[in-house]
C-alpha cells in the first residue's frame, strides 16, 4: 500500500511561516508606520528617568564657568542627572588648526565648536546609544521631568515607534536590553532639537519672520500636535514664536513635533551614535572649510537641511535621499541628518550675553544682539522668565545653600515633583 506523501504540506507550512516573518519585518520598514507591536509599547506619558530617557545628559561647559552653579542647582531641584565632560585647555596651535586659515572665524565660535566635539567624543566613548547635549547657559521649566519630557516622548514614540523584536516569538525585553526606546527607535532619527532659539521655518530679521509662512508649510511636513499644560499661552510666548503659532493656527498650551525646517542654535539636542559620528567626521568636522559654516549650530542646521528629504523612519526598501556612499548606507541613512524639532523648545539660553560674544568683545570686535534675543528682551523683563518658559530658574527663586538639605528636599518635592511655581505673585 502506498503511504501518502506529506512533503507538499510541509513545504506549504514553511512557506506560510516565511511569508509571515517577511511581512512582519516589512511592516517595520514603512515610511510612517501607523502602529507598532504592542509588546514593545510604552504607556503614554510614562515617567522620565533622571536622564530624561536618554543614555546621558551631557553639558558643554569650560572649566571654571560661572554658569555651572545655577545649572547644577536647577538640575538638583528638577532631580535630573548631568554629566560635564572635562574640557582640555586647547592650545593656540590646536585652535589655529581648527581655524584652517579662515581669518574671519570668531575665536569664541571655534572654542564653542570644539566644546561640542568634546561632548560628542565622550558620548561615543561611553558606549551609550543616545545622549542629550546641553549648553551650560540654558534655562528650563520646573516641570521638565514631570510633565514636558513624558508628553514629548509620547509624541515621538507615536511618530517613530520603538523597534519590533527580530521575530514575533522573541521577547520584547530581549530587544530593549541594549536599546533606548523611551524616545522611539533610535535608528529612526538622528537628532532631536529639544533646545533652540526657534525653528521658524525660515530666516528671521529684527522685524520678525522674514518670509510670510503659510499653514501649508506645516501640513507638508510630518508633524503632530499635543497639549502641554506647562506651556504659556501664546501671548506669553516669544514674539516670533507667537507669530509662527498664529500663522499655523496652533491652540494655546499646545506644542508640535515636526521634521526640522530651519532650527537656530544648539542649546539642547539629542543625538544617536550615528549622528555623533557624522558630526565629528564629515558634517561638522574639526577643521573649518572655505565657504562652509563658521559656527557649530549653523553646521548642524546645514546637516539637517541635507537630510530633510530622507524619510524618518527610513524604509529599507525605498529611500529617495540615501547616503552617497553605498558602502555606508547600512550605517547611515542619509547624506545629512534626520532631524526633528519640539516647538516651542524646552531649553532656552538664559537672558544675558553669550560667552562667544564676550570673547569677541574682549578681542575688540563689536557684537550686536541677535534678532531673536532683541525681539524677546522686553517680554523677558515684563514676565521675569526666560523666553518660552512658564516657570524657570532664571532669577534664582529656587536657589539653596550648599548644605541646606532641608530646603533642597522641599524644593525637589514641591517645585520639582509637584510643579508648584513658588514665586512671588504666582500660584
């Protein structure tokens, strides 16, 4: 008697399994996935840890900076952990090498650029997967950790979902052991602007936005709006920000996450390892180039513009703007950086002069006030708050003596955790 042949059934079963596995991974390559595998979903508004969900928070700060005291006090009250990589004392030869014969490059800008490089190298040496890099003159809201970061990270995860397991049978914990997922899949983005002096979708001058913006400019970009009760009403936002939000018809107490368009300044930005490597080697290298940017933040802006046409997340099957070197495309998705902006920003520099300007003035160069700072001066004085911040640390209202642990504990609980703005005339 002949035994029935079972091979076709086995082959069919194998085919179905492989097709399902292929479909599963193909789903993760969609340009803008609408949902992610629930096994890796992080609940909305999940609390942020002491590094706000990044591998580390690094501060660009030279030895002996007078800004550190206030910065560390703010970090203590907010209960966030800062790491300040030690900066070397750069020699004149090293500065001249960086200058590369470009005489008009400001010494202060070169030193600031080298300071950012120092932080980026520390990050790569650490083995961490992401880092948030701050300049040491930034201010932030008392609700940064308790309210702002959880809301923003939720918005980012919805746009850039956490990575799926390699197979449907792999445990989510095994995937996330070596990956930071709080801010979405770190292979889906390169740089997140959390601190800036405005992403106004174009250039600005002393009168405001240089080009009249239309709502369609926002509609054309991947973006999402979300409520943030810690954000001041529009009339209390920086005049340029208020103008932009009026044009885009953004409601009060609402931020939006969007692909970066024209971000200014690098007060606070998060990077992946791939982005840090690119900034150090080819996008913002340690030698100025003829005709190239003369400031680090401008080099980063150019890098974001170069990557603007690369989808984020980036599909493995279709990329209209890949890295120019096919041998590096497995590592770098774009010829630039895939940048996203939180608008308005969380981190803004405290009122007062910049160290770059101070160095230039000490060398006899006249330095004017940038348009964004000039436009915000009167409002900052009237509100007694840093631009776009509801209740910040500028002014020293939440200061404490070094050995006054009782006051620090009080501030951490009432101000940092409960978000009470304990300033005169505030509730």
